[in-house]
């Protein structure tokens, strides 16, 4: 499998991923939620990020993040 690295930058209350900027929508327990437009229900956001483990989840895609 040919995997290409994805750049993800947390900056203030935004997450930048491949030229897209996602807004922080809230957090529940260890999970932080980000979306282009927050709906008011954090758990329905496009991206779930668990900073302690570096787990990044978007739809069916789950990635492991490492600090650079």
C-alpha cells in the first residue's frame, strides 16, 4: 500500500489538513471534534481527534499522528 503523509496543524481553535481549515466544535472526554461548519452537536463533526493517542478519525478513515 502506497501511503502518503498528511500534514495536520493544530493552531489555536483550528485544525489545518491538506489546505482545508476545520473549526473546533467541542470536546467530549478525550476526543476533540472539528468540522468546516459546526452543527452544534460536536459528536457529528467531520473529524474526531484524540490528542493523547494521536488518533485522527474522519469518516471511515483512521490515522495515527506523530509530532514533527
